[in-house]
């Protein structure tokens, strides 16, 4: 599947395996890591990926898995199989600890049944034989020592040893005390010689006691004697200890005989522990490199979103740097990506990232890319990276490349992933270019997928005009003359050979001579690529600005539509109420007039009565006449910072500025002007908490606004959007300078922010922070 065999070394997969091994708890787990291979079976790959993802989820989000002991119980089971053999106390303790771990793990997953299905499959149908553990527990204690009551004979022997030791100690203490009182002993206390407890005697007194002399001091003035009475007791103890050892061997042999029928099950438990150690190591490595499980497909495709090279990521992590993420897609439409660009611009790293991550996926390892990334399954992986010059085979660099190209063309198919670095180099470009183009055309005809890097213009042109091929370039800052390590798909890149040579300091006359020697067509192509790069960057910044303005316009439009709908609803309600009130007034007025006329008639037009009725009629008319609502005289009370409500709506805002009879009011992110007589002051308590909270950072006092913003870790477009909102507030509140923390990194975000701020007429100048306080990782913006 892999060609050549050293592809795993070329792409860094061997280093990845070594890093995974450091997380293993057992030699068996390490041996399993050594056996990791690139697979092509979809179901097997999916299972391995899912197991690693589930274990990663346990390590990050669940209670710790009770894994404490990993011993090689396979070798112990094989030893127990032999008739007449017996396991030692230590070996039974290892089996005991391992079985305890196995049963605890199974219990852990049983409590979470269905949550980790692929990990549960590791011990599916595996019987739990607790009798093995009970048999061992009956003989071996939790410290790995044989229990004194493992058998009646052992208990009796152990008791006899204890009694004899107690008697020997009592006896020697008595003799030592008498010898000391007689002045026979040397300075010191009882001591051990040759495993025997002895009395230190002065040499001249050694014949005053009967016993066996085990040793003497260097000066010869002190001898170490074991008294005769104690000597016989110690011999008895030694005999009892031999008996105890024989009884222990007998017990262990019997226990091994009981264990022997269960050796196949022990081997199954061993396999489970090894697999758990293996999957755990993969999950821990995934956490180290911030890896995720991609969406897996059963066809040949690749879609990497924010992918990073794992080895480069770990290296940069130690140096507190960040890796520029890679975004690339290889599918039926864009089968082969032809990457061009300057030297040291990251082309090879880009290609190796694609190859290594695909290799990791097909080996069942999680990859450092966003979870929306997609990976397919390739049946073959062909790699041509580096110089394979061979003295033994008499192959030059170019011959070695051609040998690989021959294999690629003959063996590759639609399920093959090819990775070719510096395609076509190693010979005269006049001939190497056409040969490389012919190989590329043949591979494309076979629907092969992959990525190649090149400097050849004919390959860039061929990729532009051929279906299935797609140009891509590594971005280059042609102002600062440095690579950006970002892949841009869709157009070829310039090699920037003359620009880089000029920056290095190659003499101008040499550069002029070189430019005259290249053809006009090549010079135009390279100049065109550089101009396209510059225009692309300008278009990108313009698009970012336009998208931000569009978002802001959409927000204002939504707010306007909301206000309009609110006003229309209020208008309909007020008109309806006014009509109903007018109708009621007319009805009441008609009744009043009719009643008045009727009473005048009934009183035969008496003058006094008529006058009273007319006064009553006038009073009723005045009482039912609708009077206009006069605005509250709040003008003299209003001041900056007061909460007010518009008379014709329930909209609430904060006064930002007062200009004669006009008020500038902040309503969310909007600013509006209203007359003083169109608003009424409201207390802060009447304003809902969520409304007050939304104004706390935007429209409150200066104390609520900090002239500092941190955009580290944000993408360029997101950072510019935050800075735009932040700058608007600062200008509105009259701040003189601002502090933007963007970090150092590769300087991409710093340049993007500064180029963007130069377009603001309110910005006077920009400066770096002092070197001791952050240097070019912080930008100070001074406003006019």
C-alpha cells in the first residue's frame, strides 16, 4: 500500500508513533503501538478512530477510568500452563492486581452502558470469572504476601516460629542483662551477625559464657557471641522456617493447579488490558496535539479545515508559537493540487501535513484539524519526497525520481494518493518540465488524487488549463519580503526569486544581468503572478471591510424594521381607540342635547330653567372634550447620562449629549436625535435589567470603557470586526489613544490590523509598545 517503504519516515509517521509510546503504561502497549499500520478497511478505520475519540472524551469529560496496574499476565499464564510449575507470591499478586483492574474497568463501562459503544466492544462477550480472584485473595493479601492462615499447617508453623522467636528473645535479653551487670559486655546493645542475634562481649570475658562466636571487631577487643541456650532455639526457628517455605510452595502449587484451567481466560484479560493501554495512549497523544475525529468517508477524498502538522505544532507549542492552519480540499473536481510559491514558503510542509494526517487517519489516529474536516480511504499512498540518490544502485537524484514516476504511472489509480515534492527537478528544466507535465497528465487521466509542489511555469499553466488539476500558492508578503505560510487555492504563485535575491543583498548588477538573461515571456508571467498576489490582498481587505459594513447595515435595517412595526402597531391601536372615544362622545352628546330639549319643552320655556339647562349642557361638553396631552416639563431636569423614553413609543435610551433643544440619545448601538419635548425622563429602576446591562459597556460613563482590546487568537476578519466596533466607541467618547494587543506570532495579524487602521481619517499615527512591555505584539493607536 505504501510506496516506497520509507514513506513513514519521510512523512514523520515514525516520530508520531514514538510520541504515542511515551504515553503507554506497559511494554505490551508499546509493542502494540509499534505494530500500528496504515489500513484501507473503512469499518476497521472507523472503529479505531471512534475508540480513540471515546477514550479522549473519557479523559476530558468523565470520571477517571480505574486503570492502575498493567502487568504482563500473558507470560504468567503461559508459565502456569506447565504441569508441576507454580507461580510465586509476586506473580500471583500481579495477576490479582490485573484482574482487579479488569473487573473495575468492565464495571465502569457497564454503569455507562451505550455511552461508549466502540470501547465496550473490546470486552463484549468476555466472561467475568470472579472465582479466580477469590481463590487468589484466599491465599495472597493486598500487599502481595501470603496470608498466615492460607492453610492450617502454615498457621501452626507460623505460630511455632513466633513462640520460638519470643522465647529466644526473652532468653537472650536475660543473658545480656546478667552479662552487663557483671561487666562482661562491651559498649553497645544486642547486634545481628550472620543473621543471628548476638551479645557484644569483651574479648577477655568470652570464656565466661557458653556459646558460639560469630564475629569479632576490627581491633579484636570485642567478640559477638550467640549464647548456647539461644543457639539451640535459633536452630529450631531455622528448621521451622524451612518447613514454612515448603508449606508455602505446596500452597502455591495447589493454587497454580486451580488457576491452570483458567489460563485461556487470563490471556483474554491480558488482551483487554493491552488494548486499553494502547487506546489510552492514542487518546492522550490526541489531547497533546488538540486532535479531533474527522468525518470519515468510504471513498477517496480529503477536506482539511484548520489543519496543523502535529510535530510542528508540538515544537511550536514549546516555544509558545502558533502554527498557521492549513485549509485544502482534494476531491473528484480538484483531484491534484499543484502548489507553487517561493522557497522556504512552506510548500513541502503543506504537502507533508496532508500526507501525514491522511496516514494518521488510516492508522486510526485522531488528527489536529477541525472536527468538520473530512477524510476518505485511499488504497495506495505513493510518496516522492527528498533526495533518494543511491550509490549502491548507481542512481542519480533524477534517476531515482524517474524510477518512482515509472511506478506511479504504472500502479496508480483513482484510489491512490500521490505526494510529489519539487516535481520535475534534478535535470535540465528544458527537458525536466515537459517530462513532469507528461507524467502529471498521465496521472490525471487515471483520476489519481494528490498534491505536488513545483517551480516550473509550464506545470502552473497546464494546471490552469486542465480539468481535474488546481493551482495553489503559498502566500508571500511582497512588501516585507517574507513568506506567510498560508495556502491559497485557485491561482499559482511566484517564486519571488529576484525579490528574495535582492533582499539577501545580491549585487544589483548581477540581478540586472540575470533579468536580461531570462526570456520576456517568463518575466511577464512572474510579474503577472506578483501583481495578482498584490491585487488579491487588496481585494481581500476590501471584501473584509465590505462584509463588516454589510453586517452593520443589516443590523440597522433589522432595528429599523422592528421600530417601524412597533410604530405601526401603536398607530393602529391609537386610531382605533380615538375613533371609539369620538363615537362615545358623539353618542353622549346627542343624548345630552335630546334630554335638554325635552326638559326645556316640559318646563314651557321658562327662562331660569332654560339658563340652568344651558349651563349644564356646556359643562358636559367641556368635560367630554378630548384635550391634547401636554409634554412633561422635563427640559430643565434632563442631563447627560439620564434615562429617557420617547413619548410616541416605549423605546428607552441614554442621553449622550445635549445641544440646546436637541438630545443625542443612545439606543443600543444606534444614535438618534430627539427634541426635549418628545421625551420624558424615567428612573433607572424603571428600565429592565437586561436593557441596563446592554448599555453598561456601550453607552455608560467613561469609566465603563477600557481603552484596551485583546484580539489574540482571533482570525483576521473577526479581529478587524471587533476593532471596528471598539474604535467607533472610542471616537464617540473622545479617547485620545487606544491599546490593541494582537501578539507577535508571525506578524500577520499585526500587519492586517495596521493596514486596516490607516484607512481611518481619525487615526493620527500608530506605534509599538515598549520592548520590555510587549514590543511589536502591542499597537498603540493615537487619534486626532
